[in-house]
């Protein structure tokens, strides 16, 4: 069996861009995008705090893997000068339409690009923030992505990324055939890392902090209907206990790094 290629990854995410089914409202309407954002940030409340969108007003932000533009919209609303790239042309088209509804074209640019060869698509320049949430683990050679980021960084550039955690509740469930890494089945690549492997992956940079978090506690069938009903074993678990569990067995590793 051959290893998945970058073309396989592109085809997968083009067929169903990430979170595209988070709302049944008219597609690409403002109401649709608002519902997508609300759902995303409700189940991943650590994301807005980690991104810290409002801190980048007037600053240059590069997002690796913009998806359908949920974080892109927040950066643009905050007043950032935003550049987003994604491997999926479908995602780039959706994000562009989304940002056109809220901002002048001069305040953002969105490009179809392979992050492993980013300098081929995007002329090297320097950004105040390079942000990538849940993306780098989906490419065949993530180390190539990290090396590319050096072309867009100075000692003042903040690098913020999320990758999946190898030592996690989710990984255990996947290993036993009780879960899958993404909402849609068949994801060609979904790598997971230990903190030591993260440090190796980001070796061109200094990893200043790694925080582990996020266990999805909801019943999936109800969640698809916008009902947030926890699995029985999580329903009975006190909040502080779930939080402690997330710190050791969460699916997300939040990485802060710099040159």
C-alpha cells in the first residue's frame, strides 16, 4: 500500500472542507458563517484564547491552513493584515467569499498553496504572527512546513500552532476502533505527536510552551443536530476533573514557539 500523497490530502479536504457542515443555514450567508463560528468556539473554547485575535490589530498575520475562514474572519475583524493559505481550492474560495462580506479586499489575501513548498507560492516576507490550528499534522512531511516558516519569521514573530497529541484519550479510542481522527472518515493523514516529537519537529525554532487540552465530550449524533448532550461518563464527571483529564489526555497540543 502506497503512502498518501499531497494530492490525496487535497482531494479529501476539497470534497468536504473542515466544519462545512456545522450549519444548515443558507450556505455562505452571514448567518451560516456566524453559526459555524459559534459551534466551533463552543466546543473548542481554548481556540479564541490561544489565538488571541485582538492582539494583532494592525499587525501582519499568516495562517497556514485557513479552512473555511473561521479564524481568518476573527483576525480580519480585529484589524490584522491577514494572509491565509490552504491546500484546498474549495476552502480558499469559501474563505475569500467570507472575508469579502466583512472587509475591503486590501485588508486580506487568501491563496491556494502547499505549505510544504510555501515559498514557491508566497514571496518570503516577515509576519508578526504565524498561526496554524489543526493543519500541520495533515501533510505528508510536516517538517518541511516548519522549515518553510523560517522564510516568514524574525525573532519578533510569534508562532502558534496546534497539532494532535499522541498520548491522548482520542488516540486511545482510535487505536481501539472506537473513534476516528476527523468527522468524516477516510482522512488520508492525521499524525499525532508527543511533546518531545513537537520539539524535534519545530527544531528551527524554540518551543516556549506546549499546553495539552480538549476532550470532545458530546454525543456525536446529537451534536450533528446542534444538541450538546454529553456522553454519560462525561456527564457525571465534575468540570474540574474533566479539565484535569484534558491536561494529560487532551487531543490538542497548543504550541507557542519563536526563533
